């Protein structure tokens, strides 16, 4: 499940990067701004996900399952963005 979601996210990112190049070449700078911001958001989400996954593993190891629930929900929320 995680692998497929990661592949989808990577495809989205590659697609946006390709679109960014196209809109730059056509001088559609308004759209370039939107894409740039979207790419930044994707990158931030990747970093947050990585951090949350580490926290989740630590919480599992500590058997702090209440915290696991909160972290799991945060991870799911980020993945739907």
C-alpha cells in the first residue's frame, strides 16, 4: 500500500515538474507560480510523512498505542492531500 502511494506521489511530482518546464517555456508564469508552490507543498509533506513514520515506529516500540492512533491519523491526513 505504501509503495503504491509513494509511486503515485513520485509520478505526481514528475508530472508537475514536466508541466512546470512547459509553462515556463510558454511564459505562463502565473501557472508556474502555482506549480512551484505545489511542488514545495509535496516536498514538505514528504518530510512530514518521513518524520511521522519514525515517530510511529518509536511509539509502537514503546507500546504507546494511544499515540500511535494520533500519528496514524496524521499520516492518513497528509496522504490524502
